[in-house]
């Protein structure tokens, strides 16, 4: 029993080499809406679907680079949940715009994995089993 409930993933913060390129990618490829709030200035820029998405911050390119293949402590990926019908539509759309992705069968879920302009892994996932029996 938890003292409080969490409703959904709000956002994941990412660092981008070029914020404009990333904003364009998340708009075109993922269909997210841009929110840039006056009180916060140039960043972060939120790219949202409803109430969930990514917050984009500029990368400090003078900092030491992270080994992207490392399995050490880092954000590995983030996922957006979509319906089964939208999962099929997403694959068709990505194929139509020549956006590369990988499909994976996770038995209970099917997932598509893409790379954004800064090589962050973005997942779209859909549940295959009855949600009421899966999320107990």
C-alpha cells in the first residue's frame, strides 16, 4: 500500500546538441506539441502528448562525452504508451517518412524503438493482454 498514487509519467528531461533539430524531430516524427513557457525563458522546451512527454534542455558540448553504449547509470530509454491500433499506424507512418525503428515482441507488450537526433532511445509500447488482469 502506497501513501500516494502516481497517475502517469509526466516527462523525461533530455539534453540536445541542437534544440531546434530536436524540437522539429519530436514534432514531425512523434507528433508532440511544443510548450515553451515565458517565465522559464529559452529552456526547457516541453514536447508533450497530452500531459506526458520530454523536456528538452541544451547540452553542454564542452562537458565530457558519455559512452552511449555503456550500460552504466544513465537514462536508457523512455516510453510512451499507445493503443494497439495506433501502434500499427505509427509503424506505417514511420515507414512512410523513412524513419528507422526496431520492433520487439515483449510477450505482454509490443514495442517500437527509435533514436532521436541526439541518439536517445524513444519507445512506443502497446499492451497485448487484458490490462485489468495485468495491472493488479
